[in-house]
C-alpha cells in the first residue's frame, strides 16, 4: 500500500520569499483559512470596476500573504504589488513561469 507523509516532505514546502522595495518578506503558512480569505478578495477584484478598490484589494492580499498590515504597501507601485501577488499564487499552485512556457511549447508541437 503506497504511503505519503506530508510532514517529511520538507523540500515540497520551502518558504516563499519575496523582496519589495529592498525589504525581504516570507510568505506565512498557507492554510485553508488563509485561502478562504484570499478567495473573497479575488472575487472582489473580479467583480469591481473601481480601480481604487482594486488597488486596495491587492494590498490586502499581499498583507495576508506576508503577515503584515496592507498599509505598508500604500506608497509602492501597484505593478510591483500585483506582480508579487501573482508570483506568490503561481508558486503556491505550482504554476511557475517555466511550466507555463513548457505547456505553450508543447501546445505548439501538437498543431
């Protein structure tokens, strides 16, 4: 019978580290509760046409991921913040840029 012990798979769960404005942060432990909060915020972004609300939500997402108050990011370029959130989400879900590029190349070979 195959067995899997997630507690012994340390390399699968290495910390995710990001640097914003020369300050290093480590993503908090990603729990179902955290992802539930994120889902609510992602839904807000999808449903809004209000750019200021959208910017506010990105800061909240980043604050949750990094365990800091969203106000920390108020003076930082939204493109940096948005790219950081996308990086964290893709890392958590296993969709790295390399994997995406590999899929695109594979799709081209099928045509």
